[in-house]
């Protein structure tokens, strides 16, 4: 921006209607800056079934299952964190197209400060939702098509629970679990959370966090192997 500082826009769109739920300029792309605005959006518009993002912070990490602190929070809300493949922005094409329009309308040139940049974002959000027609919507604006989710934001997220036939371990502050008298590292993002283990072979166990399969604990190697390379 004009003051020499960076602005990181947090943008949330509904994949079907293109409705822009949130366009907020942040100082940092961190959990602490991002989570409160996501929570406000969920309280106002309801919970989605999934949130699709790229592989950058704060939505993803290089840890097991790609989980970040924000991803753990989403899973606890029963929201699936979806990530596109690295270097494939076309997998989130509708959102990326909105970003191009946003930059053209609000960042050429950038505004003088975060407060002024936010005013530009607010004007764009209203015009984009209520006035700008979209060919894929029959030349209607997103506001005429969008409907909030029927899944309301809970007053308190439900604790993560597992079926009785899974072995449950709580992740230590260091990111690991105690297993068969050994220390097995899982994920720092899961510190304090319970994980469930399901035996699939003599020395192999699936490692789950709620509905999300994270990897395979191989007792012969003493570590959890990810489901796919990260």
C-alpha cells in the first residue's frame, strides 16, 4: 500500500453463487488474524460443508495431512478442509477469477493505508454481490442467487469423539503421542487434541482426527506415514 506496508486480503466466496461473503484486508496471513473473520462469516452465513483453499498459510501446512491450526479448527466444526494441488489455481478457478477482478478494481493503484484499502474492498464487495452480472448465473448478480447455509454455527464446538473400537490418544504439547512405550510424532497443529487409531495390520494403524484420515502409523518404522506426499 501507499504506506509501504503489505495487505493480505482474506476472501471467502460461495462456490455456487459466486457470492463474496468476506473481503477483509489483514496485516498478516496468520491464524490469529484470519480465524476471527472466518468465525464472523460462519456466524452470519452458516457453516459450509467444506472450505477449499490453496496450500499456503494459514489454511494449510507441510505437516501431517496438511493440517494447520486453522484446519484443525475447521475439522472440529465438521467442515472439511479441501486443498487444491500445488501450482494448480484452476482447481479453484471461480475464486481466482474473482481475485483478478478484485485486484483490477481495488489495487491499481493500491490505497494509501489499510483503512483506505478496506473502504475500497467494501465498495467492491457490495458492487460485486449486488450489481455485477455473471454469465454463468444467467446475467444475475450473486446476491439474487445466494442462500445462507442451513448449518448454524454452534455456541460451542462439539468435542471430537471416536467409536469405542478405536484406540484414542491425546496429542502432547510437543505434537506427539505415547504409543506402545514409544513417542510417535503426529502434528504440532493437533497439540491437545485426541486422535483415533484403527488397526489395519499387525504393525500398522490408521491415524484419524475426527472424520479425517491423516496417515498410517508404521510400528516397524516408529512414525506416521502420510497418505500422500506433502
